[in-house]
C-alpha cells in the first residue's frame, strides 16, 4: 500500500473557511498587529476575507520568496487562472477589480512578460543611469519641481506655516515627474495629471477620470508612434518595435501609479521617518539619504501587499493545501515582520538590509527602483534644506492612513514648519526657465516650451494655509 505521504492532499476549501476580514479599523491603524495575530493563529499562510472575497494571505518571509521567485511555472499572474473569476463568482463592482483590469505586463508571465519588461528596462535606463544626460536633466527638473512646490506652500506666510505635505508636496511632485517622463508636450499634460490623481484617489469621479486617462494615453501612444521624443513611450517603442498601440497604452497607463502613487507614498513615509527619528535626521546632513530611503522601504513598504498570484497546481504551503486557481496575496509588509527575517526590522538600526522585498523579487521585481530612490532622495533633501523645525501636527500614531488592500499610504501628512532657506536657483539652467521665477511667483512656462500647469497650480494654491 502507498504510504500516506504519497497521497495527494485534498486542497483546503477557501470559500468554506470562516476567514476574518482583513481591512478593519485595526488594520488601518496598525497592520503589523493584524499580521501577527494571523501568523500566530494560522502560521505563514492565512485565509482572509478581502472585501467579501476569500483570499490566501502569505505572511512568511520564505513562503513569500518561494511564490515570488518561482521558476517552475507553479505560479502565474494571468487572470485567466483565477477560478472564482472565470466561474463568475467575483462581483463586477468588487472595489479591488479595477486594479486588476489594467491588463498590462503586471498580469503576464513567461515570454510575453519578458518582451514588455525589455521595453521597460530600455525606456527607464536613460533616466536611471546617472551619467546619462537625460538622468541629469531629470534630476534638475525634480529639484525645480520641489522648489516650486515649496515656494507655493510657503507663499504669503510670515516665515512659518502649516501644510499637508502629502497633498501639497509628496503627491504632486512625482505626478509632475510622471508627466515629464511620459513626454506630454501640450497643456493636455495638465489635465492628465489631475485625472491621474482623481483615478488614484478612487473617489466618485474616478471612473470618468480613468476613461479620460485611457483616451489620453491612447492619443499619447499614437502621437509617440508617429513623432517620437525623449520619453518613456518613445524609448519603449525604440526597444520593442512591434509593440502594438494597445500594448503601449496599457504599459504607459501604469506610469501615474508607479511613479506618482508609489513614489509619492515613499516620499511621505520617508518624511515621517526623518521628522520622528533624530538619528535619521542627522543622517540627512551626512549624505546617506538613499540609505534612509531603503530603510523606510523596509520598515514601511509602500506596496504592503502585492496583486494576486494563482497556483497552477495544488500547492502545500504553511498548514494548508492551496487549490490551483485560488487567489493568493503575498504580503511584503507581513514578511518583513516575520521573526525568521531576523533583526532587520530593528527600528534603531540606521543601516538596513537589502534582502528586503519592498521592491518585489523574481520575474516581476521593480524596474524603477533607482529612479524612485533618486526622486525620493532629492524631494526629501530639498524639503529639509528649505524648511526647518518641521514637526507633525498630529501624534505619529494618529496620522490618517488610506484604507487600501495594497498600499500603506498616508491620506494626509499635516506638519508645521519654518522657512529656513529662500529659493536660490542654481547656476545651471538646463531644466529651468530662461528667467527664473521669484520664490512666490507661479511657475512660468519652461524654456523647453512646456505649457504652464495652471489648473494644478490653482489647485495647489487653494490648499495653502497660514
Ligand atoms: C519611478 C518609479 C517607479 C517605476 C518606473 C517602477 C517600475 C516598475 C515596473 C516596470 C515594475 C514591473 C511590473 C511587473 O513586471 O509586473 C514594478 C514592479 C514593482 N514595483 Fe516599481 N516602480 C517605481 C516605483 C516603485 C516604488 C516607489 C516602489 C515601492 C517601494 C515599487 C515597488 C514595486 C514592487 C513591489 C513591484 C513588484 C510587484 C509584484 O511583484 O507584484 N516601485 N515597478
């Protein structure tokens, strides 16, 4: 007789488990507590209820790595493998669904994924390799965006003020970078910027904004196909010349999310760390800001949980057997809290391990890590150069977090500050207007012919407080 060990285990029926809801008030306030409770109750893999849909949540560091780094084909991101969805058991208005419906490289495997990632790698290289003129111009532009935003924030104040650094700085800055990376040459970039914002906020006008955004990205992709420039869509086309219009549109649609939302979140989380940790603050002046950014990504990963993976065969993991086609959400944040990950989470350590998973791992790992780190480092350094005595306007444990199954991101970051350095434009003018604006002046059209981003600046001025 065959020993028990040879008998294929029956998969655990996810839908019949009484899983606890993941997104609760407690989760918003302190997700680490929830991960630890799930870990002690279920082990490294736990069933959870994600807004009414049962999902496996992977909490163990080695289990997360096992899923992310799989090369055997046992795991896929292709949505056709999601059994409950193909069987029509996912409500069409399930709020997380739009995040999955982009249908870009994020949900591809194998050769199809490699082709699209080749386009990304080539398109990002000129902006990420610091010796490349594009990268240097981008750095200058990021500094200028930072200076303009700080100037508008401090405009009309008497040397001190109150600001929401999320709405007034950390979110608009990378959106402006996204606009530049996309190569918008007309005032339309301004509208797209605002629509990207509406879509990311998932408010009542998000659906209409997302339709407009798709149309704008299709037009942009079409324009770059006939008239390429120095931007991500054109560089993608140059690298993979048979990219279709639909493929290019869906890839560049990711730019506002990746560059603006992810990087904006990292900027906010880094600002909080600098304000609340005096050692980290000291490290700014020692020029180790990029190390601080890496450490913040480790302690508080912006993408706390990743979009689903699906096993292609029944898989034994932790205390369960996960059936082929079940949705599996890998939790980077929970994996970082796994005691097996060691003391890497020691909040008092100034330097951090690079074995963390905040940038993903395996075939889908982040291709924009260096760019995002650079943008964040410039944004945070410039802020603390120009504004001093910065303190949170709320106790750190009362900061409001955005309820989201994927992101760990602040809804607002209220601070009080004093202006310590007025705007002094640097000598170089590569990314700057021929005539520099006064600190309090609205940004003028740039020498490169970019249109003034009036609606955005009107909106930002509306947010100012004394
Ligand atoms: C300049 C900004 C950024 C760009 C251009 C960028 C680009 C990308 C690209 C192209 C992918 C691959 C998608 C795929 O193959 O599925 C990716 C994945 C990823 N990125 Fe980034 N990224 C940026 C910022 C960030 C930031 C700030 C974080 C968080 C610290 C981050 C975390 C991740 C993670 C965790 C993944 C893997 C997702 C998964 O495996 O499901 N990215 N990024």
